[in-house]
C-alpha cells in the first residue's frame, strides 16, 4: 500500500474530507478524524478504532496493525504499516474508523453528517 492508496481509500467513504493535524494529513467525517497518514513517520498510517476493534485487527493481521504509543494506543488508535497493508486488509479498518467518527460526529450534533453507510 502506498500513501496515495491509503488516501484514496480513506476519501472513498461518504462525507470524508482531507485536512491536516499536527503536520500530518488526516481524514475526517463530520469534523471528526478517523485516520491519518505519516504517523509516526512516512512508513505508517493510523486508524482510530475502539480497543476491541484494534484487538481483532491485530489478531488477524499482526504484520499490518500495531497500537499507537501510550494512551492513544490503549484507547484504540492503531498504526498501519503501509508496506504490509493491502486494500482487502485496510478497507475494513478504515470503514470501522469512519463509522466510529460518524457516531461521534452525530452525537456532537454540531455538523451535518452523512448517514452511516459506505460505498463499499
């Protein structure tokens, strides 16, 4: 997986936009970040999952997924080793992160958010 491939998949979800956070490209829905690129460095992406989702993905593809450092990782932020990722492995992780962000955005009620369905 390349960074451009990660970006293309992340932006394929309804309502997804690209912005930047702490000098990293990020992907949002309803103003909530669901994924980033280049964290902790250019070889990685990150998806914001629940701890349970993180556990399942790490079990199924330990060569691709690892927890982010510290409290972020314990909360479900999961680093994606781009070189090892494939569309088939990354797509469900991005969709879970997108759905999680949709839920947070709809609970905040501050922005209009798309209905929770993907194009996939």
